[in-house]
């Protein structure tokens, strides 16, 4: 745990007692802070009480006694309207922060030389975070990985100048971190997402930009116009910036992917660095972008090309993101449950041919219409969940589909049809392009369910 000693002797309000919220309460208490915790959910309050915290109804509290207010990133700060606790804090002139801000203050106070790699983007940030952490570990570094990827940041090992902290950040977390100052800031891409929480695409992009604007060194993709404009502002300010690109392998300087090869560009001259060919966990152009970012984040360590190549080849991949979960004869089963929107699903569709595609759930704006140019890769689609009828309308007359209702039925139907296919490597792909919560509490549970059915199919021999 990272004890929040910079808040010692103060009284802090905290709303939201989920995983990161409770971890923050522990860190504040360990640092000598009086914490007034609250959650609208009774069971969450009871869990906190069992851990020795005395819940304080923040609706009735005297906010003048609080020096800071720690808000869970899942709670609206600005849109569609500020949460009632936010309004209370603003009326009392109390700063509103999150757990990442507490980490930043602790790092500046106790371990300013600790390498802090912060990673964000609309898609790919979890894989990039896991890969970056993996590479640093392969080079013998003591790595702590957390944030949006799973482990709450304040639950990581205590701060030390010798440790590397590789942290995935969502927009919600960045918005609650006014003094964000990573050693290395990584921005992968920007496409519309969570606009209901940010109002406009411009606001969303501006929040993402804050992660790299304050970084000592920035790694920024230049493959979409939003991030390209952000990179140009960094260049204009004369700040150290490494551009990366999958789409522009002939750019003047930076790191580029040319097919599976990663190259260093300097004054329009390419020098080969490593190759991703044959690395199943890094298949596809989207993973080439992730690898570019991770390699750039390594800094001088990447100069050891033989060690870097070996480290990339040993990367196991990320659960639920292009995860190979089984093979039966020629049929490959791939769990891409983390693809909760069309843009994320596109990456999987671009990585395979002869796809037996399981899609559906709670649809996001636009559905799967943006994926129409890739429909010729689909042998057949298997529709599940609330989006079934909408997706059937989009696919009608273009892609053969079957309405399956549930994931279990869809997986078995896809496995049956893939086994009958004449394709060299038919792929049963769960890449739903939808949120999970019409049938599952989260994408992890959905992916776990897919993995379990695949295991049954493979063990039964078909």
C-alpha cells in the first residue's frame, strides 16, 4: 500500500466505496488522515464499516471541515450533470480529486525519481500497459502495474525511486488529477467514447491531452487527427516527444511499423529495431501500435535489440483482448470480450479471415454499421443479447447470421459451423462490439463464460 502521508492531520471526504475507493480510504487512514467515507449503496457502506470506517452521510455533513474531496472516477464530475457530492464540494470551495492525484503528490514528496509511465487512449491502453510493464520486467526492473487496468494505484507497493510504476488511466481518472506529471505519458488514439460523461468530443480530447501535456517525455500516435494535433502542440512547445505511427511508415522521425517490422525513423531514414512476426499475442495493426508505444516508453533500454525481441516474444497477451483460448483441429477460438465498441472490434476483424463472429450485447451508438467494409471477412455471424434485432437489420442480405440469444448457444453454433468450414484456419471470434451488461456484469465475466464453453467443446472433441 502507498500511505497518503501528504494528507496527514487533515480531514478528507470520500465518495464511492468500490475497489479503488476503499483502497484510497485505507491509504488515507494509513497516512494519518481522518476520512469521512460515503456511498449511496448500503452494502458498500457496510463493507467499509466492517473495515473500521465510520460512514458519514455527506448530504448532511459540514463541508467546511474538509480539506479535500476524493471522488470515485465512476461518478459524474461534469456530465450529464455533476453528482450531488460534486455540487456540495464546489459550493464549499473544497478541491475535488481522485486516487491518481494522491499518488502524484506522494511521488513528488517521497520518490521523485520513481519512473511513472502513464498510458491512455480510447482503445488499446490495457494491452499497452500490460506490454510496457512486461518489457520493463524483462529488463530486470521492479515494476508496479495498476490504475484502470485492475489494481488500484494506492494498493501498489510503497513508493521507491528504484521502482517503475506503469499506470493505465481512463479519462475519468485524468479529470480528477489536476497535477498529473508522469515521467512518460503515452497517448494511443482518440475516437468518440464516453461522450455522455464529457459532453463533446473536444472536451474528451482535451482531457486526454492533459496526460501528455505535463509529461517529461511523451509518446504520441499520429494516426488520427485528434492525437496528431496534440502531438503538434507538444512539438510547438519544444517538449520531448516521440511520434509513433502504423499508418505513416515514411514519416520523418519517430517509431513506425512497416508490416510486422518496427523501425526507427530519423531524418527519413529507417533502421530496423524488432519484428512482431509470429508473435500471436501481438497480431494485427492495432497491436503493432501498442508495441510501438511500449517500446518507445522503454527509452534507452530499447537499444538492446536482442533482449527487446526476446521480451516481445514472451509477452503472453492480455486476457479478453485477442486472447487465444483454445484450438480444435483447424478451428481457433479467440476471446476478444473487451471489444465493447465497433472501433475495438474492428481491430480483431482486421486480424483474421474466415471469421465465425459472435456479436451482441448492449449496443453503443452506431452499432456495427461502421464495420460494414469488413463484412467480407465474416463467414457467419451469431447474434446474442439486446442488440440482436438491430444487428440483424445491419447484416441482413450481406452476412449470413443466426439469432442465438445467449453466448453459450452462439459459441456452440459457431464451433459447429467452423468445424465444417473448408478454410485453412477458421476462427470462432467473440468480439461483441457491445457492452456486456444486458447479460453479464462486465466484459471479464463475459469472456470467462466464453472461455468455459470453449474448454468444454475442446475437451469433448467437438
